[in-house]
C-alpha cells in the first residue's frame, strides 16, 4: 500500500482540527523484533481512528521518523499497512527525520532532495550520521506527494494553507543556516502569509530547538545550533507553534524567546514549542531538567497523540491524549501578535559555521544487519585427533572472515545513498506473509 495525500489552499478561513505525532515505527519496542502483539503503534492509531469517527479531523501531521525501516522494503510495507486506516480518510503530511534521510555518502546523485552536489548534511557541531542506512528519503519521496508552493522541495520542505492556518514543513536534516536555500525559502514563505486569511502560523520539523531531556549532550548541541538559526525567523514572523519529535517523549514550553518565557499563553510574545515523539518508538527515558524556566509540561512514558483546534482567529486549543484515552495535557493559546520590547531574539550560544567541505566521521557509524549472528559451538568430548580442534579453528576463522566480508559489503551498499531503496516502489508483500514473519528475519534486498 502507499499513502499520498495533500491539502490544497483554501479561500475560506475555517477553524481546523489537526492531529500531531511522530517517531512511530511499526512494532514499537523494536524495529523488527516481535510480531506486534504488544505494540503501542496500533493503539495510538486506534485512538486517532476513534477521533476521526467522532469529529472532523482535517489533517494528520507526522513529525518525522516514520517507519525506522533501515532500507528494508518490508518494514515500509508494514508501516503503510499500519497507517492506511487513518491515511485513507485524512490527509497525512510527514516531515523528514534523521531515520528517513540521514546518510554519509557524498556526493550522491541518488539524493532526491537535489542538494548541490548530492552532499549529505554533516556540520561540525552536528551528530548527523547514516541513520537511514542509505535510504536518503527515497521511500518517502516516492510515496508521498506533498503540496507545491514557490521554492518548495517535494517532501523535504513545503507549505500550504488549511483553513485559518498556514503550515510550513521544514527539514532539520538539511542546511538551515542563513543564506542556505532552505533558510531563504522559509523566510520568504512565512513573510508571504496573509494574516487576515491565515492568522495562525505553524511550523513543523523533526528536531526540536527547545527540549530539556538530560544525558543527550550531542542532541542538546544540535538543538542549540538549530535554535540559533530558526528562532530569529520564528520571532520575526510571529510563528505561534513549532511541532517536533526526535525525542521519544512529550514536552510543551511556554511562549518562549531567547530561552525565557515571553508573555503568557493567552498573550504570547514568543513561540510555543511541542515535542511529540510519542507514536510508538521506544521511549527516550532520560529524565527532564525541570529547572529550566521555559518548560510547562513533560511526559516521559506516555504514548499518544496531540490534537489541536483553531477555535477562532485568536484562540487555539491543544490537548495530548494517551493510548488509554486519558488526556494528559491541555492548553489554550492566544495568537502570537507582537514581541516584547525587551525580547532578545537571537540566542547568545555561538555555533561554528558549517564547513564547506564536509569532513568524514570521526567515529564509524553503526550499521544494522537484519540477520542474526550465531556463536560457534565448541567441540566437546575426549579422544580424537588433536588436529580436529585446529581444523575446526581454521574453518571457524574462515567462516568468521566470510561473515565479516558479507557484513562489510552489505553496509557498503547501504551507505550508498538510495542504492538499497531504488526498487522499493515495486515491492509487494501479503498480509499473511507479514503475520508469519514473527522472527523479524526479512529479505530486504531491493
């Protein structure tokens, strides 16, 4: 199955109802391990389905990290089977996450985002690696047809109007530094919004710029770098809300500017930030730093979804509901209309400018294999020729070397952008075959 949906611009500025979640996967606790009996993924989607059945839902927004397929076609099939019950009723708009795009092959002509020279994004302050195992967003690019706007880039960055909201989707996996193609597009896109028709500006990306989970030093560094690049634009254009994922948990900020609360929820002088990585992937269980002044609500171990409704041109209601149907957080927001006179829009954190010639990784990225490695059983018993252990050892060594070569070749193929996914569009699997595949051993060649 495949999902391809979009929302067209509307001349009427009606209130909208939107569902937001991210970081899903297929089974939940592991990418390919079990048969899904205890997975939170169908439970989250069932709650969304119930909401669709009981009220009007205009859009589902997936804030990145969709299938965690690691280049395996069958996992993508599972993902689309999972979401088809909601995606065939409501437009389903994703953003690109690191597990869709992250690659280390540069230059690569197979990169569908059309970046200059096919260069992967690997700034010196970042932790960008090969999390997609060579997918380079090819499956998402092939399966989702997103709205076109001036200067947009397919599924990577795009925007559209829906009722009284202007939605802007960005890729935090591509360059967002001032002067970059995406940055200039984002600035122009937000500037062009007619606030009389679309009074609400909402930006969606994968990586958050405000998140206070501890023990994530590299992620915090990336968040600060993105904050330096994005927050001045959010404040300049009065973006009311930024939705993100990446951390597998939930957090809501106050209206914030320059790391400080700015105004109140009903009279904001800054953007409210939400992390909603709660759709099914294994929890990020590191505790939150509750001492930061801008955090309003944190949930560590709760799968679920966020729903929001623009009640009017000046009021938005948002609520997070878990898989048991319990509302765990809710807030009513006023529209971001003006900055405080004392607001300092640009954080003081100094971040190095990304290098033009991208360096190689200091540490080798981790590559996943989709088949088990089994230990060699030791030869037991007494007697027999003393040559037997030697022969067994030699054979064992040969087998080990052969296995290492196979793994090396496999990862060499996978890190070549797009090579492991060029044929994904034509891969088909039956549902029964999927149910029978309980051990997670998947033929993923494409």
